[in-house]
C-alpha cells in the first residue's frame, strides 16, 4: 500500500463550499464496520441522564451515597501505564466534598491518573504549579477538581479563571466543569470566546459567575470594559500553557495577570514547554511546584506508521486506508484551510461520511461540527492544527497526517488525539520525498519509532473490542494486563 500507484490518480478537485463543514457521503461497508462510535454515544447518553431521581429528596446523612449514582457503562478497554502507573490513591483520599466526588464518579473517572495524583493535593494547598504531562492523561481533571473544590458559593464574584488557546477547548472545558459540579448546588460556570456575541457575555456577567473559561482576547476585552471583574480572582489556570505563552498570546496573558490580585495562584499545564516558559515562571510564579511526567514524549498506546507516497497518490492511499482499517472515528490533518476543504470534498465523493473544521469558518458552524463529531454523528473529520490542542474525543482511534507537520511539537499534539487516557490508537503519516528528512528529525527529537506501514495492521493495536478486558475479571488481573500493555 505504501507504494501503490494508479494509472490516473484522481487529483483533488474544486469545491462548491458547504460552509457548515458537514459533508456527508454514503458510508461504505468495507473496513468501517465496527460498532458505530459506541464510546461517544454511551458518553452522550450518560451525560444526559439525571443522577438522582427528582423525588429522592437528595442524599441524607447515613445513606450509602454511591448507590444513588448513575454511572456510565464501565470502560473495558485495556489501558497503558501512562495512566495506570499510579501510587494507588483514590479520589476520596483528597478530602473532597461528597457532591464533587459524585460528579467525578458520574463522569466515569474511577481513580486518579498519575498527573492527577501529583497535582490535586498541591493545587488544593494553594501553591503555584508548573506541570508537564502527556496528552490525554487527565490534565483537565488535575486542575478542574481542585478548582471546583475551592469555590465558595457564599461569594458572588469570579473566583477562578481558566485560560485556553482555542474556542473548541473552552467549550469542552466548560462542559466538563458543569458535569463535575452538577451536585455542588449552584456553581456557575461560563465560557467566553472570540467570535461570539459580546452583548450576551456582558449580560451573563451581570449575573453571578464563579468560574470563567476563556480565550485570552475575549476575556481581556471584558476585563478592560469593567464587565469581568477579576480583582478578587484567587486562581488562574493556563491549559496548553506553551501555546498561551507563544507570541500569539503572551502579551495578552501578561495583561490579564496585571488585573489579578497579588496573592493569586497560577497553574500551568501542558505536554510541551518551550524556553519562554522559564522567563514567565520566574516573573509571575512564586516557588512553583514542578511536575514532570514526560520521561518519554509519545503515548505508549499509539502505534505509528508512515506510507511513502507521491503527492498525487495521497488520496488513493487514503481511500485504501479507509477500506482496510477498522475505524471508529478518525481525524485527518492538513497543513492549510484550503486543503482541508478540498480533501473533505474528495472523501465525500469517495463515499465516506466526512466533516471538516478550520479557523476561517464562522463560529456557529465550528461549534456545530465540533458538537456533532464529538457525539458520533460522523466518522471522519478533516482539520487544520486548530484541532490539535486538548480536544478529547474518546472514540477517535485513528489519526492520519495527510500532510506531514513541520515540527515535532505539532506532530506530538496531532497524534495525541488518539490513544486518549491510556487507550490504544493508530497514527499514520503520508510521507512524500520532501518530508523524509523532517520525518527523521521528528523521530530523533521525540525519541520515537515511526515504522513503514505493513500490508495489514493488527487490529489489536487500535480496535477496542480486540483489546478489551472482561468486566467480570478480578480487578488485580485487569490491572496486571494494563501494566503488561504499558511495558510491551
């Protein structure tokens, strides 16, 4: 397949734009016939269910409160040691409010991951944190759990600010925050991003808001207008901190911090940290607690291959991959917005359902595509690097770099969209002669092995039902299998 040729390779053709990014084709049966996005659908169903019957009167003292929880279906997929190599702590060990624990368990989070074990008690103590951990290992929970625990409902001002680089990530984090805090009795969470109606945000901030999750430009605008008052905000989190401290955002971040009180707590989380972080840390963080769980850079559960092709063979190769792989959901990356739309059109013409998303689309269409793809309404999503930061869609088991990225950092974030939370995934790179030196450079920088693609790929490397554990198995046996997988 890596050297496949066609007599008349089909070039990517022009596009009559479907501006909402949702292109649908007839779904081909070959190669894509796994249970359709079971993970995403189960998650969606569990999110919509009320946890406690309306007539239950709440939890009374002495009740077995765990019996009242409606937990999502147990995830029986094997997990790698990226998330199973823990100290054995439980969420109950951190003296969290019972109502917060209820939200945690109803999210399906059974035990803390390594980054959560390291981060939660330190964040609860009020100390600044600089944390580095792999994509998809639970960084969001590592800061949202202590953040929500420390919210005081008696105070009616903004108590915590979460900064993220993209609108999609802001929406995702606000959704998780709302789910985690649904039993806490009135924590008000607000997402505010560029590209949305400013008047709506102003009206929302006229009411009580405890937690604001925002992109830097929009929240700074609201702060300078005197609408978002952050002079009493005690905690600021920077998720994907390396991106927020890049030239695109660092001036805005510095400006935002100038409005915060002197005694604020700052938490930085990312998978990669450039040298610029050191300068920021020495200026704004007070004796930060440093966490580094990045002994190796790539996730253990992601198998990486490359297919050596010419530019004209790429679409043909992609069609072959679709017909041979068992894809639950896939994300396909291009290096430009124009190529995203052209490729999405071509994939649809080949007969596969496909959405696309990029930064130049109207925000309402971006929101719709993100929401629908996350809920499993389409198998394939073509996108730019807009979608590499923090986006967590558990059903994605295949990532394809249709265009190979220029930097190791971008490559790391792209392939991290599969293999979330210790699960297995596949990353396939279409490499032209122009990319071959870049491939070697990225392999060396990440100390990882990207192999030539074989004629057939073992399904146990990326398909859930081929590497699941029996939920009736003894927990110790399942744990042993997980550890085995992490060291394989």
